[in-house]
C-alpha cells in the first residue's frame, strides 16, 4: 500500500465541508496544497513534441516564467477557439447557473471545494471570456461577471483544469448539455500555449509519439513481454498461444492500451486477449508501432489527439488488414468513437468489419472500421462460439464499473454486462445513480493518475469507492470489473482506501478464466496463479 | 462579488427603473415614448440581437461529434438500443431534443447528494428544480400565448380555448388564471433556492438575479392590473392592434400601471439576446445534445481539419530497425 503512504486517513478526508466560504470565489486565490496538484511537464517533453516555451518551472513558486506577451497569447487563443468550436462558444454563453451540475462532480463531492463544482470550473474561464469578449463585461467588468486576466487566474486554471478528469458526468445532468470537460480541454490547450502542462500527461504523449506507446516500451521489449505472457499461459493452461507481431496480411489489427501489457492487473486481461484469439484461431496481429490504443493527447490538446492517433490507421494500412479490433480501454474509446474517423479518416482502405467467427456485420462501425472487443466477445457468446465454464470464477462476486468514456461517449452498457453474466455466476450492479450514464469516475483519468496527486484522487474517488463499498457490504462483492486500463491502475488504490478487500479485474481476464480451451490441461489456478477456489478456512 | 452585491445591484436597478417609469408617465406626457417608441425599439433589438447571436453561434463550426450519450448504444441486433438517450438517426435526435426542450429531460435526472455517517454517500432523486423550472417555463409560454388575444380580432379559437382552460377554476372576479398562480409559485421557488441554497448562492451573479426581478415585476404588475388597480382593457387592445398593424395610435387614459408592465416587458425582450436567457436558442445548438451517437457508422467532417506533424512508421523503423531485426520482428526495409 505504499501508494497510500502520506495520505490522510479516510476519517480525516471525510471531514468535508460543503459550505462555500463567505468570500466570493473571485476573491479567493488558489492554494497549491501538496497531494492535490500535478507536477509540471519536464521541458524535454515539450521539446520532443515541439510545444512552445519549454522551461523548468514550479507551481509552488511565485514566478511561473510566463512568456512576455502571455496575455495576448491567451486572449488570441480564446478567440481562435471560439471561432473553431461551437461547443465552446455556446457553452460560454448559455449557462444559467441553475446548479444542477454542482454536486455531480466527484471532485466536488470529495473535496467540498466550490471551484470543483462544474459550473464554477467553467466560470473560471467564462469570467475571462466575458471581460475580453462581451460588451457588458468590457464596460461593467465584475458587475457583469467578468474579471481581469492576471497570472493568478492562470494559476487557478492550472489547478482546477487539472482537477477535472474530463469525465463528462456533469454534462449528463445539465439541461443544455453543457460539457465542462470540453471547457477543461480548451482550458488546458490555452495553458499549453504558455508552456504549462503536467508531466503525467505530456511524458506519455511524448513517449507515445516516439515509440508508439505511452510507456515507451521498445518493439523488442513488447515482444519479450508478450512471449513472457505466453509462457505463463502455457504453465496455467497447458496451451501455447502464438504472438503475431507486425504481421502483414492479417485480417485484423488488434490495438489495446499499453497499460494492458505493462502492469498488473491489466496484464491478466492482456493474457485473456491472447487466450481468446488463440482459441478462435483468429488471423490477427499486434503492432509495435501502433502499440497504444490510449491517447494522452486527449488530455493535452485536440491537435495532440490527432498526432498520436494517426498511427492506428497508418499501421492498419501498412499491414493491409481488413479492420481493427480495440481492447478494453476508456479514454481510448472516446478518441476512437468520437474523434478518430473525423481526424484521421476516412478509412476507405479498410473493409466493413465482419466477425470471421460468427459472420456478424458490425454495422455500427462500418465507417470507422474499428470494433470494441466487448461487442466482439458478446457476439461470440451470443452465437455459442465459446465454451465457457463460469464455475471457474466461482470465488468471485463481481460488480462492474462503467468507465466514463465508454459510458458517456459510446453508451456501451449491456455488452460488458452480458459478457460478465456469462463468465461468472454472481454479478451485482452498484446503485443506479452511480452506474451507466451516471457512472462515477475513478478520479485518476485525464492525466491525473499520478502519485503526487494522490489525496485529490482519493477524494474524487469517494463516490465510486462508496458505491463499491455498498455492494461489498450488501452482497459480499470482492471483485470490481472494468474495461479500462487507467481504471485498472487507479481503482486499485481507490479500493484499498475506500473499500478494502475488493480487487480490480479486467473483463477478458474473467473470460479467459472461464474459457475452456481445446487441448487444455485441468486448470488449478486462475490467470493470477491463485487457486481457482477459495481455500476453505 | 459578494452575495449582497450580486443581489442588491439588480434590485436597485430594477427599483430605479420602476420609479423612473412611474414618475415619467405620471408627471409628463411621454406616453408615446413608453407606449409606442420603446416597444418598437425593444422588438427591433430583440429580433436583431437574437438573429445575431444565433448566427454568430452558427458561424462557429462543429468540428467533432461529441454527443453526451445517456443510454445504450446501437450495436448488436439483439441488444436493445435506447434511441432517445443515444439517438442514432436525425429523427431520434429530434425526439431527444423535443424531450429536452418540452420536458427538461436532463433536469429530470437531477439528484441531490448527501454525505452521511458510515460513510454513506446517498444520491437522492431531486425533482423540485425540474418541477419548478418546468412549471415556470410552461406557465410563461401559456401566458405569452394568452396575450395574443390583445393582438388579434377576432380572437382565434385556439387562444380562446387556452384562455378558458386557464380559467377553469373561476376563482374570484376577474378569475385568477391558473398559470398566474403557478408562475408566481415557481419563480418564487427558483428565487428562494438561489438565495437559500449556499452552493447556488455562491455561483450566482447579478445577471442571475436581474431576470428574476424583471419577471417578478412583469408578473406582479400584470396581476395587479388585472385584480386590483384595473386598467382599461379595451384601450389596451386598441393600442396592441395599432402597434401590430404598424399604424400606432395611443388611446388616452389606459392607466399608468399598464405602462409599467409594458416597459418591463420591453426591457426583458431587449435584454434577452445579450443575456443567459439566450439558452432558449442555445439548447438547440448544443453539440452534446443535438448530434446522433452514430460516430462509427457515419463519418463526421471537420471543416478545419488540418495536417499535423506525426511520427511516421518509416521514421520509427529507421530508429528501431536493428533491434526489431534482432528480435525477429518483420521490417519493411532490410
Ligand atoms: C426552448 C425554450 C426554453 C428552454 C428549453 C428553457 C429551459 C430552461 C431550463 C432547463 C432552465 C433551468 C431550470 C430553471 O432554473 O428553471 C431554465 C432557466 C431559466 N429560464 Fe429558460 N428555457 C427556455 C426559454 C426561456 C424563456 C423564453 C425565458 C424568458 C424569460 C426563460 C427564462 C429562464 C430563466 C429566468 C431561468 C433561470 C431561473 C433561475 O434563475 O433559477 N427561459 N430554462
Ligand atoms: S447544469 Fe448547466 S446550466 Fe446549470 S449551472 Fe451547470 S452548466 Fe450551468
Ligand atoms: S467533466 Fe467530470 S471531473 Fe470535470 S467538472 Fe464535469 S463532473 Fe467534474
């Protein structure tokens, strides 16, 4: 539990005061408290990506070494984005401050900081918009809700736009669909114009740019890693799976987040994919160049999304595959579903995806030509193409965390539940207001899943953790399933802290545990190498 | 911006305007200004301002299809898609928007979260804002429609019917309109929650109180005119008809309260395009609500899509070729 060292105990964190201070928010300066902010991006990462004003600086210092004409840069940056994004423009104008979004944000619920209410997070930028771009704001200033753009405002943006995981829960509840994540994304872009970024987002972006994946795994290392999984799989199942890499002429390119092959418990899900594809005899390939499904560009700027995402189609074209299959990831799927085709399409060199096993046409993916593995597997199970023995997961009592992006960008709710119900016997959903489109974030997405920000993550993790604890107490749930690589990293400390005893799993880990392979030996352990049944005390 | 300032500033402005119009109409003979000039001016500002705002929003493109999805996607045939919350076709989108505009669908989802001992975070369903909001808007709309009886001769049947319906209970003489009672209750609720709920009070700006006060004045003066300090309705109708036929003629002696009412209405419509009240137009243009969730089946075009600097496969292979070859990973150039 080293990650949790130095974090106050839950009893301490729970002393949350939802009462806003007496002083107005415009007069309350930002206070950088250790444990609640992210370290700035190293200048080398700015340089690799050729971003402006690379320098070393610290949020704790008075002087952020802003470029001389910083104000002009920001104002021009806002103007440009107002003319490019109707979303931004409309959202700047129409909020009625009804407050419906206020207590929908996990960071507000966990911290009580009023500037974490989505409406105020947006007002941080909206107040500058009013002052610089509306007649009333220019003339009346504060009386019209405008305020002067000062370095303090920039600091405040840096703090609060990195206390938003771009989860879009607020947008579900807003009567006009105002999406604070969109405002956060634009706000972060503006900060990057001044050379202000966070390392946990920019370093993965830089690595992804150069090596193909966020973790900077080299091609040969990727091969070693996957071979190593194959060894483990052989030990457990007696079956040797193949590792197709950069294979020209494969039917399907498989792309998954690098977290899956990098760290537990994602690795078990990765083994799950390998086992499933082997059993199906799928003619597919991994790529060392497109070795990342995730896209930390999403947490940086729209341009960076496109720059990092371009690899996927380029590689599919180079290898000559028919279509692309995507693994279990959250924000990756926001990018694939809502940005990829627009940014880097049209994918007219690919074919409309058809499952080679069942013949099912994935009509819903006929333009982007990329299918979510949960759609793929649910279809297999529906057509009885998998021999499953759910009793091998009998020690698991499972609940499911809808990751923000697949939930609110795609609406993929029933596919994962269908798969889970078919591979284990005990499945319990968390309370209705905490799942599906109303799901609560893991509080570590959007680049915030680092250790220095742990207190804020755990605060933001309260609503999710509390819902997990609810099913843990009510049904004895001991496994939290999710289909997101960031979740598989961030939900672990979250559960240790708010619902100790609950472990995190990917869905294809459970699938592979239940999947009966041709020629397999009697299984004694699950993919984690733990006994299949809980030992009786 | 403190709470006191946020609320007092619009209050003082409104009070000042109230006294102004009362004073001017009572002691001078500027009825022409208030009865003819200002209404035309306000209407012109409204129409031009509204159009300007919509066009300026519309001028900015929608580069990405960023629907906020609130229901099951359409994927496999045997999984029932939620076409209202995850619209797939334009017709679905129209239905979703209709639900949003006519019934405030999203607000209906509202919850109220409470942190209890345990700890237990409980998310109660909270429908009061939805109810008050919906009641206010629908009452406002019906009241507006009822006013058409002043502008039409003969009064169309539909408007007579709405009037009748609204008068169903016949309480008092002249009867109290149902919507009048409802709008007072609803707007009082909206005002009180803004003042009493600490979170909402904290985020409220003068621009949030101003329209509420304005509406109070309009509703108040309207009801006052009808029930207590009566004005000559025949003459009001004469004026209304003359205005709408662009042959303005001001009848004598309508009563000062009418001018107060009319002035505040003019203020509202002239203020409208430059304020948050433009949510009326914005809700239709909100990209998270007015786009289908069919991203992967139908390509969305970004008009300003531009080429970006990428790290190509060739560059990548050049960098890693020896290592790839050593690991027996296929390469393009030997
Ligand atoms: C398509 C038409 C419209 C829709 C869908 C709509 C929707 C909404 C919604 C959902 C709210 C938030 C809930 C609430 O506070 O009631 C709201 C607030 C408000 N609307 Fe509208 N509205 C529309 C037109 C109008 C019009 C024509 C007015 C004219 C006066 C208006 C005045 C207001 C006011 C003053 C508020 C803020 C209430 C407060 O301060 O709490 N709306 N509207
Ligand atoms: S719910 Fe929407 S309109 Fe209401 S305060 Fe939040 S962002 Fe503004
Ligand atoms: S997008 Fe999520 S994290 Fe950001 S303000 Fe909205 S609810 Fe909070």
